[in-house]
């Protein structure tokens, strides 16, 4: 890899220190400094930037890359058989068994549940109250994900599961070099996952005793030929990934809408035109509000939950005139692609939902959930959650940013979340 562009050795300590909390910012710095291919000396890491890199890794040459070695840091929470850590025929089999649970009709059926959970927290608000949208909605999203995917029985354990899994979520948010055997936090993460398994196992046993598997995701998994270990890993990984990334997406979307009064007013008007002042949205309503969709897409563009991801090169691959050696851990970045002026114009760093109208983009320019056959399996549910949350907040509450002048930066490796949260003050309720 000596012929690949990259920073000199003396810069690596500074970049490494920044990457602990803000790897997405480091990736953008490297792209702007060195171009589409960047290697880090004395490490297996090679960054491949650009729309073409996304397409190669996610689609046209996906068979040349594997997931497990690059994403092994997620294993303490997701488990060894989770979809995100599976490759080849094993992945295809597991995804085929899980995919029917995320069909459009099932996501549509989930919208009333999403509305109910979002309304529950709005009902509890008071005028002049101050809250952190990110923290408040972590619990909401966790309950939604658990109810939608795993039914009412396990939904009663949603808050407990979140509490139990938190040490593991914090652990996997660290860079891989801080997750060595015996590192601080590894043992609590292991205990957290064991306790989550215990909760899930109890629900598996209950359903088997009753001989009623149900029609939710858990029922689909139980009726398949997955082993109990595989079922547990899918359940826990879907809950953990679902609420950690979606709560961040909700927070970023609310932040950007409140930062831009003209966007807030236009979104609220579209909602009022479609739903009036109080009617809750159904799935057809969400599809019939194009500006709302543009707002959510624009927030996901600037703040993609999976800002940085990796694969292992299973053979030498060529990109942008360079050969990346077999065994390299290849990193690609939705965050960098989404802020590339060659794709999004000179205002690529601006929040401007109007860019989504009459804008024909090349494939793989917008990849907040990955792409192709390995796109995040829960992406449609996540989009519905963000859309419903924004709709009900704008219908039922008047909010303002508690500190509108504070600069909010992203932080995190496993999910890009707003550092310090998104503080809002409730001005009106209806």
C-alpha cells in the first residue's frame, strides 16, 4: 500500500485522536486533502470516497468484499449471527427468512403504532418545558421498534431492554482499537448482551409453550429454520440498531427544521393541507406529502446515521487508478458522499430540501441506509418513524431551539448522533 495517497506518519496521532469521537469529520478532511483514495500508514485501513466507490462496494463488485472482518466490533451487541455480520450464502439465507417481516404492508400496518407512541410523549409535554429531543425519543423509538417487530408481550420489556443494552451500545461505539480483550467496558457489554438474551429467551419459550408464534417479526423467525441463537441475534441487533440510529435521525431532522423557520412553516402547511389540524397520518398520507419526504431526505443527507462503514477486500481491487490490496479494511462514507459539491453543488453543506425536486442524481449518490441487496433491512420502518414524528410534532406542538446559536456537531461511530443532544422548549400545545 506504499503507493497509495495518505497523510504522513506525523499527522496520524492527531487524526486518530479526532477519529475517536468524530470519525466522519476525519473522513471528510482526508477526502478534501488527498482525494478519492486514502491509506493510513501502519494500518490495514484504506478509505475509498465518492459515488463510484459506493456503487463498487455496495453493488457492482460487492462479491469482492466481506462484512464480518470489517464490522466485527459490533459483535458484542449484535451477536455473531446477526445479518450485519453475515456473508455469502449464510447471509442470503438469513435475510431471506427475515425479509418478509419488513414487507410494505407490514410497515403500513405499523404506522398507527408509531402514531400512538409519538402521541404518548407529546401528551406528557407541558408548555415552557425544556427537553432533549434525542434523549426523549430514544425511549419512544425503542418502544416502537419492539412493538412493531416483536409484538405486545416483548414490548412491555422495551424500556428494560434499552436499559440492559446501553453498556453494550456504548462499548461498540468505540473505535475497534479500544475493544481489545480485557479492555474496560468489554465485560459489562458481555453481561448486557447475556441479560438481553435472557429476556428474549423467555419470550421464545412462552410462544413455544402456547404454540402461537404470532405474525410479527419474531413469529416469522420462530416459524423459520433459524436456530435459537440466530433468532436471538436478529432480535437484539434489530432492536439495538433500530432505536440507536432512528432516534439520532429524528433528532437531526427536528434540529434542522427548527433551525430553518421557512422550512418549518412550509412543512407545517403541507401537513395541514393534507391532514387538517389534528388527523393522524396513515401510510398513504406519508406518501402524499412530498415536501415532508424532501425534508427527511435532506436531514438524512447531511446527517446519515451510518456515516462511515467498512468492508474487507477479499481480493485486490482497482479504484480511481489505484490497486487496493487483498485484506485491506476498506472504509466508505455516506457522510462524505452526501457533502460532495460535485454531486450536490457548492451549497452541499446547506440544509435545503428544495434540492430534492427535479434533481436527477446518479446512482449511489444518496446512501444513508447502504444500498443494493444489503441495504439496511429496517430502512422503511425508520423512514416512517421519522416522518410520523415530525408530522405529529408540527401538528400538535410549537417548539423552539432552547439555544439556537449553539453549534451542534455529530459524534459517534456506530451511529452519528448530535453531540450534546437537541434541546427544545415547548411554546404551545394543541
